[in-house]
C-alpha cells in the first residue's frame, strides 16, 4: 500500500467553507490549511492503484459482520470507489494458480490495444506451448490458431497451452512475457506479487496476495471493458472438444460476469469474481477454499453481503472544484482545486449523510500555480475513520500578478 503522510496538523483554518452546491449526498466538507512542508510531503507521495496506508476498511464502520468463510484469504472491493469493503489475510503470500491468467490477459489486452497483436492474427503453436502441463485447450503443435480462439482457450477453458502460445506471440518467449507481467504488476501497485510463468504453474517464487489480485481485477474491468465477454463466456469448443467455464457463478447469478478460477493441490480452489448490479460493480477475491462448491458458495456470499450492506455514492464530479482557495500574488485572488477523477465513496448502507470531506492545502498559496499541480490533499472520513484521500489539484493555472499586485499582497500577508 502507498505511504501517504500522516494526518496533518491544523496550522490555520482556510477562510472560506465550500459552497453549498458541492454538498452531495449530505456529505460535510471543510478546509484545513497545512504548512508548506506538510503539503510538499503530500505532493511527493507516489500514485498507485492500492489504497493509501492508514485507510480503514469500510466494514470497520458497520455493525453487520462479514460472512464466515472457510478459505485461506479473501477480500471484497468496490470497483468504482476502489475501497476495500472487508478482507481476511489480505497481504498473506498465496499461490495464485490460474488466477495468474488475469495478469496474462492484461498484458495481452495491452498488446491488442497497442496494435502489436490482432484478434484475427494467426499464432504458430510451438512444441513448448503444446507440451505445457495442466489444464488444456488441446491445441496441436505446428498449427496456426487465431488470437481470438486462444483467448477463449485461456479465459474460458483455462488452457495453459493457449496461455503459453499467447505469451510467445506477445513477447517471443514465456520468460520474456513473465518479465512483462512483473513490470505491469509493479506499475499497478501490486507490491507483493512476483510471476515466473504465464499460466500459473506452481513455483516457490510465483506468489501474490488477495490484495494485489483485487488491484489487478479492478484494473482489468475498468481499463478493458471491451474484452469482458471472454471471462463471462460459459463454454467454448475447440478441436471438437467442448469445455465449460469453471466459474460456476456464471450459471448461479446472472449479474456475475467474470472473472477467473484457479486450482492446484497446493493453492486449493480459488476464484476472482465480479458482479454488476444497478450500475455498481463489486469484485471478490477468494483463495484456498476446500472445493469447487466451497469457492463458489463463499464468493457469492461475499458479493451478496457487499451489495446488500454497503452503498457507493458520488461526492464530486471530475473537473469540478472541491474548494475555491485564496491565492496570493496572483492575477486572480482564488484558485479552484479539485480531483483528477470523480470521487466515489463506499460506506455502510444509509450512512452517506455522515460522510465528512476535508480539503487540506498549503497556506499561504502562492502564485504562479500550474494546472494539474498538487496543492494539497482531500481527506474523506466517516465517524473519524479515514475512508480515502486524494491529491487536490489546481484545476486552472493562475499567473503571477503584476509588480504592484504582488507588492500589495506582500503587505497584506504581513498582517495575516
């Protein structure tokens, strides 16, 4: 998880409260002005798909207990807000088995989007791909198979042979493809993950966490919605052999549309599932269940519990100001500060009215200010517990004032 600065001490209250028009879903907004050093520390915090350190799970604010599940580790996440609703052993090292194919898919989808690969492109099947052990698509060596068919073989049938064939098509070799997988994992903020192969065969150095798998799953559904049909497809026939998708939730619940199963003797039964209900998407990650039935039942329990007991509400639109801040020595006296993306927050059902949002930014805020520069942090809390924090950005550049304007503000600052 990212290391963000600790809660900043109040050094001076900003003079202006947020306009009432920004009060969405009853959320309470306020402004606090940290000193320049604290704001600088906040500005240096690296971006990541993972939640910042110190962020509380949403379930800690609810009196409804999470389901009791017989699994090694699990996590449930709201895909829109990015908040972890609840988790058990989220950072424990686990073997991903065929859940690995989610990262393989991510790298392959990137290659498709970049034009390095095409769906109708024919891939020559190597002896190595054909001989790959484990679950199979039953491709034949020294034949040519389309990328589209191989993706169905990988994501519907969980074919290890299809996965290796695609890895070789993208990177030239499976080892080079694994390097791309690790590179992408780092870029996404998957800090406890290392891949050694494309399909997820057992290896002591091939490990991840349910927290990292949730980051990957959210990135997949958000960045590549055009390829979602692969992991919601129920069956695929190739070489006259019909195989069903191992994700039984596709039959049990019509709102479930992915993502991937995994199983080895050492990993147990694993499932990353996602469902879309009334425009809201939840992702569940579960590893180490005792059986196919157990992973299916437990994952559905997690999804149902997350949808029934928690709400996700929009507090602020992308590009809309969260605060109008006083600017000194600028061509204008105020600067609009906001977020790079819309702000969605997940809370226990019925608690949206109790959300508090606090804008913390440098005081005095000095011109010039460049559009997109971070000027502070927006902190979202409920019952005193931090749910999220976002970089507070300058929405429109503010140039320096002329000589006399700057001089006048310097004099005014002397009396502040």
